[in-house]
C-alpha cells in the first residue's frame, strides 16, 4: 500500500481508483428500484393531465442516482432569480479525481424532461447553457425519454456541439432507456466520462462529414471505419482489434446492429 505523505500522493491514489469508488454501484435490491423507476416513467407516457407528477417522478429518479456519488449534496427544484433548476448536484472537493474536478466540480445541473412525444430542443439546450455559469456549474445533463433532437450539427444536437466548440461547456443527454445499463453493472460516472469523450472527439473531428443517408452515432462510426480498413487490408486483424479495444475503453460498448 502506498504511503500517503502529502496532497500529491493523495491525488495519485485517487487517479488510480476505479469509478466504483466515486459512484456506488447498485446492490441487487437497488437494481429492482431502478427497474421500477424506469418502468413507471415508461408507463407515464400514457398519463393525461399529470405533468407535475410526471416531472417529479423523473426528478426523484435522477436524485436517487446522483446521491450515490461520494459526498454529494443533491437538491431539486431550486429557484434562482427567474430560473429554476430541476436537480443540482454539489460535489465535495475531497475525494474526487481529476476528471470530476475538471467537469463536475463544484456542481452539475440536471434538467428532467418527461415528455413522451417531443425531444430536447434548441431552446432548452441554450437555456441550460446560459444557466450553468450562474449556478457555478461546468456541465449540464438532460434526462429525457427521447434525448436531444437533431443530428450532426443541426437542431438541438448541433446547438450543444456549437456551445462546446465555442465555450468548452459540455451539455450531455441521457435517454431513460440508456440507464438500464446501470442494472447490468455499468457505472454512472463511467457513462458521463464516455459521453464527454464522445462530445470532445466529435466536435474536434476534422474527417469528412457523415453521409446524407443519415446520422451515425459517433462511436459506431469510428468502429465501422476500423472494420472497413480491415476489410481493405489496410490494417491486419491484430491492429484492428487493438484499436477496437481502445474505442471500447474510451466510448463504452458500441452496438453495430
């Protein structure tokens, strides 16, 4: 075991720790609770004239998830001047790694949109980006049924890329169905890191534009490129596998179906 003598030693130890140290993985009974949350949110698509109840359901789910961060203080429905935040997550400055310090400290602002038929639009993305500096937050996260609308550099998706390109402020999005991965053992901190990595790399990507046949999710696109290079004998099997493993480590699982 390393002998910790000063802050530099502690920082080195924190960087070696697994994400499960910072965000507590779900226990079996907690997996059941997450399943119940997701199933009820799915059921709420059919609710009529119950918007406040639908919003509170999703907010409670997000609060449950973020309270699993070590030392986090999680509050919902905070009103600041003319603005209200759905969920605010304040992290302790003790026991966080460099990634969390760069993107999540001191606060993360979460917006919850439990709407069955609409996605997060340009206006919602812009409003959240404007709110972040007011609340001393470096990152904003949407939790919704349908995610952010648009693709590439268009509509809501394009707006969040333009914001990151100009201000380096990440706006992330989790669709509720994605969060079932937590039940399978995925870590929320890992998922946040993967989404920020994807945003950074896609915004900084100078390769040719995605064809007009439709948007291809970035990590899937990268994997397809490597498989194509292998098919053309430009890389061998071992080289392709090495790069594919790196894609998995940086972006998480990539489904080609």
